[in-house]
């Protein structure tokens, strides 16, 4: 005969624990993975066109340099990192490097248009107050006997210094460092 501390007692304990485990497992199975109506909807993703235009299921991953730049910005300014996150949430297609490349091109166009006195072609790139200030400077320059020439030698740096989203409008401030010859 097996006593209370022998094998018969451990068998009953195993059966009890197995029953408890089965009940807990069944309850978890019934609860996990079900929506309760309090979840946030999944983010909407805009499909990106493939680089080759074939529309396949290839997903472009960010470049290492871009990720490192984002990490450097985040460590330098947490508010900038939060602002860039807001911009990316508002527009999932936002890409920091693509944006900066466009900002560089816009900067060059604006400097060239200002030099030529042809601000109409860049009016859409300028805030109204900036456009008015530039237009006044061009008008003052044209009235006088002086000529003004600007040559953009190089655009050494373009860095995002602030990013915010206000009322569904993203405002991204870029600091440019350039080498110019003004005569």
C-alpha cells in the first residue's frame, strides 16, 4: 500500500494541476486575440510604388544613414524627434532625406530667383511675408543704380531644426549653411 506522501498523493496533485491548467488555458484561448471595441484602428498605409514600377510587394527599408541621422537628431533634441514622429504619423510617406533633398533644390531656386529678380516662379515656395520682403528688396534694388549679384558656390549643410504638426499642417524648419558670393 502507498501512503499519503507516496506516489498516490502526487498523482492526485498532478490531476488537479492539469485541470487548473486546462481551465486557465481555455479562458486565455477565449479571451486573447479578440477585439473589445476599445482598440485603436490599425494605421492606414499608403502603398508605395516599386522602384522598377512593377508594383510588386517589395518594401523599401530606410537607409542606415537616415536611421542614424534620425537617432542623432533624437538624442540632440527630443522635441525635434517628437515633431518628426508627428510628421511621419500624419504622412507615412514622409522621408527625411527626400525632404531635405527637395529643400536643398528649393533653396537654390529661391536664391537664383532672388538674384534675377524673378520671384513669381518661386512664389509658391515662400511664405507670404517672406515673398513680400523679397519683392520689396528686389524693387528697392531695381530703383537704385546698384546691381546685386549672388552666386551660390556650395550648399554645405541642410539640417532639420524643428518639426511640428498644427491643425493637420506640418511645419518643418530647415537650417542651411551655404557658401555664397554676393557682389
